[in-house]
């Protein structure tokens, strides 16, 4: 077998491409952080400056001590996102396991039906969902937002979990049931530890979908104090004649921290979840 040798020029070109990719990827986050340290006058300076001439933390101080209830929006996003993750993981795990292991009528039709729900754009369902919420008094409630978020995260989670359960040999469960375990015990003690990456990936996607969702809280919540971060930022920093770009970038920096932390802590499980569940299903 002939070993291929690469020239210094090849490694130099590869390093340049990687460096360009890293800069291209991280520059928006760098610009967000830099803009949050500028005043609104510096933001519109021509030509724009890469680094702030007079760095200031005033935008961050306004978020904490100002009149903008950004902390309330943050709490609302945390509550609705964690509630969505909790419900999505439980229901998606049970439904995915049932569609993978149990044999019952219309099982394949239900699987296809779950997949079809992902084909409808979110905006198409807003009007009927709003009318339903009016009848059931779910407007301006945490439960209403959580139910709306989970309605779109559960179908994806079901197919994710189903693919992982399909990849687990059924003989392992049968051996556990021969030893005296019930089906639920076999699922809890044998299958769930093996599909943990898929469960974590499902939770991460549910969290990100709820955290970044704009249309649901913008449409289904009329009370300003119940708004989540995406619509809350529009109301707090956007105006008819002026936009507080520095304040918006400061809020965006703080909002990005939970997402970055979640991704860093669960990166290994997320990668395994994206690759392992595609073996079967």
C-alpha cells in the first residue's frame, strides 16, 4: 500500500480554509459582543469600527436596573422551555418505544401520521390553534405555551427515539423478561440506558425549539408580562423610529449563554444522538 504524502502547500491551504471557516462562523458572535459594548452613536458610526472606542457596560446595566422587564421574559422562557423538555422526553420515549416494539393495529399508519405532522408549516396552524386556545382559556398561560411547543417537538422526538429503539436488539429485552422483568422494567433498566444519547438529543432539540420560538408566544400571549424572550426583545428594543441595537445585542449575548452551555455540556450525547439513531428505522 502506497502512503500518500502531502506537500507543505497542501497543509497551508487546508489551514487557511479552516481558519477562514472558523472566522466566518464565529464573527457574528464576536460582532454581537462588540456591539453590546458600544453606545448607540458608535453603532451607527461610518465607517464602522471593529472594536469599541469607548467600551461601556451601560447596556448590561440597563437590562438589570432599567425599566425593560427582560428578566421576566428570561424566566418565562426558562419555565416554558424546561416544561417542554420534560413533557417531550416522556411522551416521545413512550411513544417511540411503543411504535418500535409493540405490535398493534394501525401501527404503521400512526407512524406515518406522526411524520406527516412535520410537513405542516407552523404558521398554517396558528389561527385554528388561537381559536382553540380562546375556547379553552389557555391564552397567556404557561401551560398553553408548553402545549404549543410540545406539539411540534414531540413528532421529531418520537422518530428519534424509535430509530434508537430499533437499533437495540430485542433479544436483550427478552432475556431480561425471562429473568422476571416486566416489559416496563425491561424498558426502564435495559433499553433506556442504551438509548440515552437519543433521549438527550430529543431534549436538546425540544429546548432549542421552545427557547427560540417566536410565532407561538407572539400570537398566543397578549399579556406583556407573559412574553418569552424572542417576542419580548422585539417589544423591548424595537420601535417605530428607533432601535436600541446596543441593548438588543447585550440581551442577545445573555440569552445565548444558556444555549451555549447546554450544547457544550451535552455535545457528546447530541452527536451520538444524531448519528446512532439513523442505523435503523
